[in-house]
């Protein structure tokens, strides 16, 4: 291979590709190469000029990389050009220009409507884009919950409000139970009878029982068959179910749209875009940082990251060279540690199950219905879950040190385990609730299909559990900020004893904070079916959490050792949020389609399961439409559809593979061309001497 | 208010022209005018549109003072004939336009290339990359990478981005590698 340094540099400057790059820069300070043949090259350059101009003139002036004076000249030239065009093209160009102007005006005005624009901008300036991405994510969740609330409110709660106050000539038709003497339909929500102390209201507010149970907050209120608005019949049960599906679909589509926007992964080339060195070097500096101390932190964290990555690369080489005994030892150690992890997880889940069963049994005990103990017993599952969510990550980050992975993989694996603990604990809680509800030993559920004595209106009970989880989560976040972060900061700043200094300032751990809010969001998604006004509570909760976290960040932050990149953080948030949403589908699917709904309350009283509302409505459609819909759900349609999808998928995969091959060939070609170029230049230089 | 006052100092047709020739909105241009005139001494604020601000003054802006590429930015966007890197208002608008939210990826990568090209020769060679990495890790001897680490790092960068394997990164290769970089659009941004 010829050494590259031997090629004469001045020749390279005369190449057409170099000249065109210079011209695109509009370089007025160009250094003209003073060599023989410059007259010829200038002639060639002059010939190039009209071609270049045509290509660039197609783009509007502001998209060209020139200084303002030259952009003016280009624009004037383009306008002179327009004069020569036909009337149709002229009109098209002027109308597109005015449309763009109008759009930019609208965009400028709507930027004022964006929530927290100034706060997030100042956070970005002081802490960089990594931490700013967390706050943008919070803002996204506030908006999402608000929209879900508007959806559920307008389709489910608003009709009941309208008909209650008789607006627009509306009336309610309540559901009459099919068989009045049926023991399943007996439901007497507690209410507060007799002498009530003030703190009972507080207790009811915190646990969703008592006066809250009969309000619009929970499923049990909506025992409405239809709402008549003048002559229109509004089918509330159908609306309830469809609104549920709508908010799930809306969340799913919005999350997918957001993740596609920010993620430009090129599937043709295999390298991981987040870990590439070019990404870290060329996009490494956040140009929005305005604070010099933040800049110093950024420099240090960049240096640390680069050094760690370079070391990790060397480590990977070492790992590849491991001997057989080493490998055996490490794999058996990993299996052993994974078994420990699974044992710990099972222990957590079993304790959640036991505590939930205990809490459900004890809270139905009427003897101490109004005492503080009862409140604590009701909150016991939430407390155990929060404890598990707190201890789990500590144990995982301790254990993973023994497994001898590369640092980047360690972080990913610990994160995965923490995500699993958080989301699975909600699933275990729901599972234990359902095992109680469908506990059919001793013929407890013979007439109704579920345990009607303890849970006459089981959907409201599940709604109450979700409500309690959400409230407790909110209280914990506030309490941790008030009673852990601030005292810690005060201690570390004012007390100089060694133990306290070793403890140090608290890092703003993005992954922990994100898992917290995703856990809350999953609860909201599951709970909205059982408690339609829950998204409003979630919106207010996230709104307050934004300010709490912002204050905590500004006052107690310690620089994180590894820098946080906005793009990989965004990707991580959205993937985990999507996992939470998909996990929320499971309990909802089981409740809607499998468990018999309660006969004593709710819009689906007269149906076996909530899903039955839909076949019931379809039967009322005209026969043609009915047949079409039933046909679409049958096997005769599904199997060919599936086969066609598979064929499409194979085609697209084959196409991608073909493109990949072409790209590889072109890359090889480019390398060869470059070597040829160097060779020829050297030959010409030799021939000239 | 301050906004109303500065609106009357930029003639309306000039404002419209700036909106057409840059990616900035009207409010952003007015804000830029306000910040630019604050850099000038009081006597010159009347005709800020045609004044030139020396480099030392520009570097006092909070958006630039903490930036390791501040000198390169001034050099690239300055159209001063005396090559003293002073900036006029139009240069300032050009700079904000490239760094704004709505600028195309093409423009951003083009100017990023010019900013990173420390010796202005049209390609990023090893010396440019070394200076780039030193800018990123900070000033001072203890914040530099060792020469072995630097060598390894530059080797990795060239492996990822140098398609024709000539030891330098030209504009097209740079634009190609940056188009696949997920962080570039969000990090290469300055909003007043």
C-alpha cells in the first residue's frame, strides 16, 4: 500500500470535487493553487460553474450554505429566473412561498403555547440535553394524560353530568337487573352512616372508600344503560368500552410516533448508532450549554466516557481471548447469580401476594373500620411494592459486579432487571386481587361466577387499589424529595465529618426517575378502565412532580460520571413506556374478556363479560354489515390475511438484504477509486519532473 | 416595551427579507437584534444593522462563552474583509439561522464540517481530529487523552467514517456519518 503522504497535495486541490466543495462554501478567501496548467483548470472550473449553479439554484436561498450577501444575490437571481417561467409555474412558486410564510407565522405563535418552554430551555442551558430529555418526557406524559382524561370525560362522564342536570332535554335510563331477586345484585356501598368524624373524610380520600366509592370516580357509579339526549339514544356501555380501546390505541400510536421521530437507525449498516465513536465526537458537545460550570462538568464527563470506552474496547479483546476454564468458571458464576436474582424476585412477588390477600381480608373487617390501623392495612400492598422497588435495584447493582460483564452491558442488564421488578409487581398485585375475586372454593361464587359476598362490585375494588397505588406513589416521591434529598444536601454542605462526605451528594439518576414515572403511568393505564377520572389525578400528579424534580435538580445535583445522551435516553424512555403499555394490555384484556363482570353495579350488569357489549351491538346492525364484520373475524379471512402479511415481510427482508449487498460493493468501489486516484496523481507528478 | 422598540428599528421590508433568507421566525430575529445591539456601545446602537462587533465582545454572549468552539464559530461566520473575525448583524443572523431548530440537517452538517476543520483545508485530517478531541475534553494538561488513547480514538473514528480510506474525512463522508448520528440534531443547536 502506497503511503498517502507521498501524494502531492496541490494536485488534490485542483480536483473538481474539491473545487465544487470550495464553491459551495462561497469561499472568498480561496487560495489559488499556483501550478502549471492553472489556465486549463480554470477553464474546466468555468465549465463546471453553470452545472453547479443549476443544481444549487433549485434549492431556496436560505437552504444554501452561504453568507447573507450571497444568499441575497442567489435569491435575486432565482427571482429573475422566475420571470422567465410560464404563468402556471410562477403562480405555483408564489403560492408555495406565501403558504410557507403563513405556516411559519402559525408555528411562531404556537410556540408560545408550549408548556414549560422557558423552564426546559433554562434546564438545557444549565445541565445539557441529557437531563433536558427527562423533563421533555415528563411534559409529554402530562399532555398524554390530559388528553386521555378529556377522552374519557367527554365520552363517559359528561353524558351523566348532562342528564343529571337535565340540560338539552336529556334523561337517564338506568339498568334494571334482569332478575330482581338475584343475590348477585345486592350492593350497598358503605357510605357514611351515623356520626362521622372529620378524619373519616380524609381516610376516605386516601383510600377511595366511603363517600368516594359512590362518586363518578369509580366504575360502580355508571350503572346506566343509556342517556337520552332529546331524541338521540346514547349507548353508555358501548361508549365506555370503546373509549377504553380508544385511549389505549391513542397512547400506543403516539408513543410509536414519538419514537420514530427521534430515531434514525439505519438498518443497512450494522454498527450500533448510539455507541459509535463518531456520534460521541461529532455530536458530543451540547452547543446549548450556557453555564461555565456546566461546561466544565461536560468536559470532564466527556473525557471520562471516551477513556472508559477505549478501555472497554481493550477489555472486549481480552474477553475474546479467554481460555476454556475461565469461561466455564464465569458462566457457572453467572448462572448461580441469576438463580439468586430469580429467588429474590420470587420472594418479593410471594410477599406481595401474601400481603394483598391479608389486606383484602382484614379491610373487610368492620370492627375497626374507621381507625388508622385500617388505613395502614389498606396501604400495605402499596408499601410492600414500593419497598421491593427500592431494595431490588440496590441488590442488583451489588450482584452484577460479580458477573464480570463490560461496564456498558452491566448498566443495561441492571436496568432491565429493575424494569422487570417494577412492572411485574403491579402484575402480581392484580393477579392476587383476581385470585381473591374468583376464589371459588366452597361454592362461594356459584350463582354469579365471582366471589359476590366479599366483592359485590369487584371493578370498583380494583379501581380503589389502583387509586391507592397512585396516591401512595405520589406521596413517596414528595416525601423522598423533602425528607431525603434536602436534608442530605444540608448535611453534606455543612457537616465535614468523613462518613458524611463519603456518602456525598445525590446524583440525579435519570434511569431511576424515569422508571418511577413509567410505573405511575402503567398504573394509570390499567386503572382508567376501572376509574374513569384517574387520568385527571395523574395529570395533576405529573404537573407537580415536574416542579419538585426541577427544584431538587437545581439545588442538590452532583455531576453524573457518565454523560447522558439525549437520543439514547429518549429511546430508552419510549421503549420502557411501550413495554409498560403492552403489559397494561394483559390485565385489561383479562378483565374485559374473561372475568365475568359484576351484576350489582356498572354499565355491563346485564352482560356476562364486558366484551359482550360489542357482539350485542353488531347484531343490531343491518344484515349486510353484520355478515361483513363476522366474516372479517372468521378463519376464512384471517388465514389468507396472515399468509399475505408473511409474504410481504419476506419480500421486504429480501429487499433489505439486496440493498445491504449493494452498499457494501459501493464502499469497496470507493476505496479502490481513491487508491487509483492517488496512483494516477503520483504518476502525473513523476511524469512532469 | 423592548420588543416594540426594536421592531421599529428594523425596517419592515428588511425584517421580511431576513425571514425569507434565514430559518428564524420574526420573534427570533427581533430578539437577536436586541441581544446584538446590547453588545454595541451606546452611541452605535442606532444603526446596529450595519455595525460590526469585535470578536471579544461576541464571546461575552452566554451562548458562546462556555463553548469550546467559540473561536471557530466566529471565524466561520465572520465576513469581515480584514479577517479579524468581527461579526456584523447579518453574520450574527446567519449563525443563529444555522443553529436554529428549523435549519435543515444538510446546512447544519455543512457548517459543522467547517467549524471542525481547524486548518481550513477542506478536509478533516488527523491533526483536525486531534484538536477536535482536545476541545471536547477541555483545556489544561490533565484533561487531555494520552497519545496512545488519542491514536486509538482517531483510528476508530476514521474506521467508522472514512469511506474511501484516504486517511481524511471530506465533506460528503462527514455529512454521511452525521446523518446517521442520532444526537447531532439535538446537540448542534443554539436558541437565544
